[in-house]
């Protein structure tokens, strides 16, 4: 781990540190840090950005540590170990905290006895707020009492927090500018599909023929009908069709190739 202006031993009384995972986030990082100035510390866990992200973060008053990226769970666990504060708030570079969320977080970490808090999100995808299809309230377990939480190393993507104690639910959402373009949707979901296939492969799971046909249909039905995604109009339907492909078809196609290559 390579620190830049990082004080691993925080000042006494540091109650809350915001941690941002980054890799080439120059387009987002300044606005993200600006929305987190109410935290006692803002720390980047950076995977060797080469687009000016680190320099911009330091100029904005954030601290930076760097480590090679292996997976999201490991990256977050490393930050939990390194960044000293009673509470850690994980925020992605394309997310923004509102003043209302700031006030609520500051209140609950003083008044409530919880080990963690689920944070809702408003998701803007290619310029539009998506309200259905599982995209709201889209709770994320992001506010963690350090020492009573860690991420399951068996889940490298779509991370799962193992919490020692009870979690509460916040009311005010993070604002998530999820994708700026459809090309970003494709690129990110392709990456997630490969990671999911690797996870299934390491668990010894073999794909079955029906996975390639029924899984995408189930995912599309879940998003559009069960979670009322049809209310998001044509913009939403385009998104849900893509997710059905990337969640329901592509991981199993990659998984089949992994088992074939092992023979």
C-alpha cells in the first residue's frame, strides 16, 4: 500500500471517514470530494490512476492510499483496516452526498446504537432517473462501524458485508450518476459478467443448457414485471433488456468457456 499524505493514525475524536474507491476517476472526483467535506476525513483508496485523479484529490484536501486492484471486496477490506475512524462511509466516485444525507448520518452515528446503516440511492442512468426495476430504493450497506464489519472475500463483485450487530436504514439517498452513456453500461456489465463467471467457476458450479435461455428471461421478467420496470418507459426497457443479457446470459456463457478451457 502506497500512502500519499495519508495519516494512518487519525487524530483523536475522528468519528467519520469517507472512503472513495478510485481508478481513473478524474471526471468525477472533485465533485465527489466536495460533497463529502462534512466528514472528518476523506480518503481515496486508489488503484494507481494515471489520469490525474490522485493529484486532483490531494489538491481538494483528500488523503490518498494506493494498492493494486484485485477485487472490490479486498479493496474495501484493506480500507477498513488502514483508515482509522470509528465509522467508515464508502462512497463511489460517481456518487454525491446531499446536505440532508450529511445531517442524517451525523445524527445517527451519535444517537443510534447500530453496527451499520443501509443507504438508499437515486440512480441516474444515461441522463435519466430510474425509479423502478430494482433501482430504488437500491439500499447499499455503506456506513459501517469500523471493527464490526468486513466484506466477504468469496464475493469479489456485488460485495456482501458481514456485520457484527444490527443495521439500520437511512431515509436520505446518495445521488448516483451511474452511467453517462450506453457504452459505459456495456463495458461495466461485461466486466461484472466475467467476475461473476469466475466466482461461479471457483465454487465448482457447472452451467446447464437452460441457464443460457431461461436465466435472461427470468431476469427480464423480474425487472420489467415484478419490479414494475415498465413504468420507466422505453429508456428503462432498453436498460432492463441489457441487464437480462449481462446478468442472465453472459456470465453462464463465460462459465461454460472456463470449464471447456480446463479440460
